[in-house]
C-alpha cells in the first residue's frame, strides 16, 4: 500500500458531526493529501469512522493511529480490518497498539501487566482467525504503535512496520536501525504554524501535557536523553524536539529530518487552540508540502 511520503494525523474530527466529517475528508482529498491517520481513545469507533471517511472519498487512504488491542478480541479486529479493506478498495491501513496503562487499566478496567506479550499473542490470534466472508484481494497490512526496541523489532518481524507517536527525528534514527531497511516507518510529527516563540510553545505545552502523563511516552523520552526536569517543566528543549513550530521552512526542515533519518512517511499533526478544526492550515501545508 502506497500511503505517500507525507500524510495527516488528526484527532479533532471526533468533535464534528459525521455530516461535516464527510465534507472535510472530501476537501482533504481535493487538497491532495494521500493518507489521514485517526486515533482511538475514548471517542468514536475507529472502524466505523474509517468507513464513514472512506465512503465519502475515492482516493484518500485512512490509517488508524492506533486501534487499541485490548478493546477487541483479535478475531473481531481481523474481521473488521478485512471488512473495511474489501469495502473500500484496500484504502484502509490498520495500525494497532497496546496504548497505555491509564487508558487500559484506568478506563477500560482491563489488565495491562504484560503489554508486549499481549501484543505477540494478539498478532498470533489475528493471523489464525477464521474469516468466511468475502475479503479483499490481498491481505491488508498492519502496523504497530512502537516506541521501545522490543516493540519496534516486533513491528518489523511480524507486520508491515511501525507508527511511532510523540517522537523527534532522533527516535526515527533509532527505529530505522532496529527495524532494518525494509519495514515501513511512519512517525507522527506535531507542527504549529506560529512564528512567535512564546505563543507557539504555549500551544505546544497545552497539547503535550496529556502525553507527558503517560508512562510509555515518558520512558521513551528518557531513553532519548531527556531528563525528569525536562518532563516536569516541559522545557523549551523538550517542546522544540516534539513540536515543530515557526514558518513553513521550519516545518519542511523537521519533516525532512525524519525522512533523512529513515522515515518512509511522516504523519503531520497540526496543533490549534482548543482543538479547532485547522482547515486553513491543512490547505497551507498541502500547497507547501505535497
């Protein structure tokens, strides 16, 4: 599946009625975006949302970044993947992940004691799942949410590749080294089209606060050399590593840094105040990047 060199990552369309979502994704397709990534946390079901979006477009690919594996039996996930892929001309990329303890234990009230082993068993079960309906012409791909060495290696060994989130280009270098040259590597990159440093960093910190309360992201930052003080204070060094802000040249340079580090695809997430719909920014970036 060709998802392009640059795509969009967004979590704001859950706040819009489905009628508007259809209009927005059709406009994104018209802008030239090849792929859009959608999350799963405590909002809409990602398979249903993907179907709504794919049904409103003809070329746009929808990728999940990511489906929480604890939320569904692996046979259910495999069936949903094949159903959506067959219905919409293989324009669906399934990204799955173990998510985070506060979501799985705290919200879903499920066990999160062995996330890596759970993912291994889950992949085994998906591969062996019975499916007796009409399916796509070819097996649809899977990518893993992966940050640490073990999950990155698993992504390369068992799936099409990895979709790291909340990472700087320095992580992309490490991921490519671990995964080898052939696996798909599609990191997410947050951007802010704001040239005032104080305003840009304020918006970045507002977005980053939730993620800095999730152990998987924090531990990954420690592996990359950031300190407890960086995390606690949301230091300028950390903010600037996670969020590319400034003019279009700065945004281009950060995306290119991921590509230079070994990324095949960069999923660009535009930050806006209070989660406002960034249609104008998406168009500006499409004109500049695609």
